[in-house]
C-alpha cells in the first residue's frame, strides 16, 4: 500500500500528540515527536549547566557541544510508543518535567539547534510511513508542495481573476518568502500552505481521530 508522510503542527498541549500517536498506531506508521528532540537538547544543556541563574543560555557553549548530542527513539514495549533517548539513555520522563518545559523555548529558538534537528527530522521523513508532530513540520521539515507548484497555483488563481500575472516573478516571490520565513531568527508556528486545518475545540478525541482518518483515506486514494 502507498505510504505518505503526515505532518501535524499546532500549539503546545492542543492534543496533537494524542492524535498523532493514535493515527500512527492505526496506520502502522512510525510516530516522531519532534518536541521531544528539542526537549532532549534542553535536558542536555541543563546537565551541562549552560543556563545561568537568570536562565540565560550559553549558546556558544551549546553550539560547541552539540555534536556530542545524539537523540533517537526506541520502542517501549509497555506503552507501544517510541521513547526519546539522549545519548542512549531513556529520557522520556525527564524531558516532560517543568525544569525542561520552562526552558525548552529558549533552546528551540537557537538557529543552530533547529538546523541540526531539522536535518535529522528530514532524514527520518525520507522513508515515508511517518507521522511527525511539532511546529514547523509542514512548513520547514517536510513541506509538501514545491515552490514551482505553489507559484503555478498562484499564477492560475490570478489569471482566473483576470489580474496581471507573471509566473517568473511569482516564483521568485514565493522563493524569497520561503527563504525569509525559514531563515528568520525564530521559527514560529505557521500554517503550511497545503495544511488541512482542524479546529478541535468542540470535538471529542474519537471525533477528531475519525476526522483525521477520513482525511488520510482521501489522501491515500489520490
Ligand atoms: O510539543 P512540545 O511541547 O513537546 O514542544 C516542546 C518545545 O519545542 C516547544 O517550546 C516548541 C518547540 N518545538 C519547536 O520549536 N519545533 C518543533 N518542531 C517541535 C517543538
């Protein structure tokens, strides 16, 4: 059967990991919790005493030490889910504590950290059959539509509206914006161009899972 990569982006604690895990389980796909990777680097930084009393991060030191950080996921037979491991140690519980949670945003804002983790996430995504959740998965890690495809869509849209359209300048604009968006200091959450948005404010978990399975079936049938 055809396999795809599925990106689920959203704010903290909005239910995306519950959804992503359930989906991966149902499809027999691998679930990758990218937040756990930023959390693991934060735990590493804490252990190396890279935060001072005011919680300022010694970014230069972290950058120098980063090659020593190895993050992988290992299946926990008890839960059936993959646990985050930092240099071989299972840190799944430790990275969920307040010590890490209150500092992870500082670490996740470091461009050199994002660069390393995004590279690893892209390698994981190459194999397909992956459900990945985070903030920038659909936009930076595994963007689906190429700049050319998006420029083409925009071009046709403008043409259909009878507005002047020049494909080359639209493409350049799409590429320039992609560059700026992915190279700004902090990589905030933004919606992927081809994202399907679910407002789960008034849905039960079962309802949101059913909604998601319908979207996946549609994609697989394409
Ligand atoms: O999803 P989470 O709460 O475990 O994420 C932990 C932190 O990592 C959160 O501050 C946002 C950040 N993060 C990110 O910047 N990019 C991702 N792809 C995943 C998480």
